[in-house]
């Protein structure tokens, strides 16, 4: 009987022990396994164990820490909760630190202080939340340490793939940039190089040699007008030539007779006066023809070619340029002040720029400007040569002028353009190529590089100028980033599915 009773008592004790163990496991089940998990509480399935606040649960010897990143209405911050066998531990009794080993070698050390029922990190957790994490804790004289990796926005390519993709890596650093004001403008003729051609006398058009768009050289024949007024002027000139010759002949004869004392001094003086009158008449007639646009060589040859048509008026180009206006047709009667041709030298053009009132304090004569046209996909450099003293009543803006070269004639008057006026030029501490930028989630990012690996880096951007974009934060001088074909990396990251784990 005694032996049987002992066996029964032993069975009861064994059963009680088993039941106690089961109850203890049931109490701990909501918080996960309390086995030693130095690799970050990764169960056999590969996924991190989650705590009651949705964070990663780290466990060792019955002590547990839940790691969360909280960012609802605040910058991202670590919030850590401590437990012993599934029951909350007062946060002030635990000492905790986290070390984040980021891509590229940077290390962030974060300390913690009590806040409500959790421990709050003393630093913002900068994006991206991609790092190797080391959590160190002290509680009741014991130390605990966990490590795990949280990766997002990262990819790796083979050297062959990098080469085939045309990926270019550059080092971020300072760049000389310009502070630019963009203003609307319109290309116009250079008024200093525009010539209005008028006939200077009335007549009938008998020939038209040049039309709209024709290039002309100085002295080239534009048109021919039959003018009675010109015929009269030429006749007067020819007559003045002959009168002067006759007066000189008579004077020479009279002077010879006077020297021989055959004629009186009075007759001699009369003949000399006649020569002076003839010279004045001749000069007047000559100047009249010059004023009408006749060349001196043509005038000199006129007296010896009496058979030429005196009414033929040849209208010639006063300068090189292009015919931009034409108001003359064959057989038309034109007046002496009619504007029949407009010739413009288009080797340079003006850009009429609109300067708004808010920019009047920063725009000054002498500033450099770049003129850009999206329609032409072209740009040209110039200088601000004029800033109007008045502000328009309707536009509330002043007019400015930029002179730009136009050797190929691509800048056509009437074309709308953008004028980028350089306010000042300075070196910014950090800038990247504009082609390097990609979008990832809600960020502007570049891909930084270390070996064959690449990871997104969110940036806060400043001004843009040409191919460069200023970086205000997110990148440090000396870091390597992908400046060309970074879209290949973005596609690879999106294909692999970048997670954002908190």
C-alpha cells in the first residue's frame, strides 16, 4: 500500500509540474518566445516577432524590448517599451541605447529618456530608415544586446551590370552657382541697326529688284524710279558744269588781255566774279544730287554722258541687312517721303524684357543675362543695357533691354523667350547634377554609392541653375552619388519591393 501511495503522489507532482509549465507558456505567448535572440528575434519563418504596439520585439532570458519608430504628427522618433515575461517594466528602471550603422559607414548613436510609459529617443530618426541596428540594454544588473538589419531603398548590381547600364558615379562637393531671376521677354529688332529707305523725291516705279526676306549689301540696287524732279536736278548740274567751264575760259582770256593792258581792270574783275558764281552754282547743283542719294562717282561721270536718261533714279541699299518690310510695286507712284523699304541688320537683336515691380531693386543695367527659348531649344548670352525709368499703368512693370548676338539669324523678332538675369554669383557648399535626382515615395533622392551597392538618400533641395541643384541637407561633401542613369537603380529598387518597416 505504501509503495502504491508513493507512486500516486509522484504522478500528481509530475502532472502539477507539467500544468505549471503549460500555464507559464500561455502567459508568455502574446509577447513571443523568450529564448536568446541576438539576431533580432527572427523566428523560423524569417519575419520579425511583433509586440503589442506593432514594433519589433526583442527577447532574451525573459526580458523583452519592443522597438517602434513613431512619426504620426512628429518627426520620426524611437519609442521603446520594456517587458519582463510579458508584463510591462517601468521605463525609468531600464537603461537603453541604440546604434544605427547606416549605408556608407555613418553611425548614429541614440540615447533614451522616460516619456509616459515608454522610452523616447533623443534624436530624430532620419530617412531612409535603412540601417543595421544594435540595441543595448541594462536592467536589474544584467546587460542585453540585440542586432538586426532594417533595409529599404537599397540595391546591388554586378560590375558588369553597372558598366552596361551607363551608371556614372561622382563625388558631391561645392559648386559655383548663380542666383537667377526669370523674366518674360520678346525678341525685337535692334533699332540702332534698322534703316528706313525713302526715295527723297516723287516718281513712278519702273523696276523692283529686292523683295521681303532678301539679303542686301550696302550700295546694292533696290529699285528704280522715274523722276521728273531728278531729271531737273541733273539738268541743272550738267548746265552748271558747262557754265563753269565757259566762265573759266572767258576769265582766262580776259586775264591775258588785262595783263597786256589791252582790257580794263573792271572787265577782268567781272569775269573773275562770273567764275566764282559758276563755281557756287556748280557746287550747289552737285550737293543737291548727293542729297538725293546719288554716288559721287556717278555725278562726276554725268557731264560726259549726256545721252543717259536723266530721270532714272536708282534707289540703293544704305547698309547691309535683310529686307523686313516692302511697300513698293511696279508702276506705283511714290512720294518723296514714302517708306518703301525697311532694312534690318539682324546680326544682333534686342530682347525686350518685362521687369515686375518686385524685381526692380535687384535688376540693374550691366547685369549678365541668359536668353532661353523652349520653342527653339536654344539660348544666348547677353547683357542688360537699358532699364526703363517708368512703370506701365496697366502692366505695373518696367521695360528692360538685353542685346544678344544673332550670327545665324535664329532669334527672330516676335519670338517669346525667357530672360534669366544673374542677380549674384556665389559658391554653394554642396550641389548635385540635376540628372541625378529621382523620386522615391514622397522624396527627392539621389542614389549614394559604396562598392557595388546603392541606396536612396532623401535630400532637401535649394536653388537650381543650369545642370546643378543645391543641396541643403541629406548629403555631405565627399559622398559619392550616381549622377547619370540613376533611373536604372530606381527601377531595380521598385522591382524588388522596398519596404518601410517601423
